[in-house]
């Protein structure tokens, strides 16, 4: 059995052998406490959006009348309380102002599609 572990944006991706070693050693991850799942998810989404913003703001980037951003959300977030996570994401997006570049941001996680737009989440 392998327990889901909290992930952070800046950690390197684990190789198969590293994961197998953790499984073989019956490694137990630190507990997910409070709203840490939602905070980590919001950090990950804000990070992904900021990376795309940096590309879209580069000189020579061809923009259109209306630009949309689509994100495939495969972030490990067991038990995610999406409404709370979206509020946390909204706070993080204030600093980067993504809606000055993107009219809409879509996030797809499994069967859940979330649309973010200026002024509403």
C-alpha cells in the first residue's frame, strides 16, 4: 500500500525507483493537517498560472483579442475542499493579475472543470 503524501511546488519529481523504495519500506508520509491540502493545491495552481503568464508576457508573444488558459490539474490533493481551495487561489492570484492577460482560466481535474474569470471564482 502507498499512502498519498503532500506535495510541494518546488520539489523534484520522484523517480520510479524512489517511489518503489518508499513502498517497500512502508514509508509513512507526514500527516496532512488543517487546510494544508487546499493550500498546497492553491500554491500549485498559482505557480502553473504564473509560469504561463511569464511566457505570455514575453516580448514577441503573439496575443489575440481574447486569450484563455487551460490547465490539466493532476496535482495530488486527496480530500480537496475545492471551494476553500479556490478562495485561497484567488488570494494568490491578486499578486500576479492573470486576468490582464487571460480572459478565462480553466482547470480540469478528472470530471471537474473549473472556470476562473476576472471578478468571479
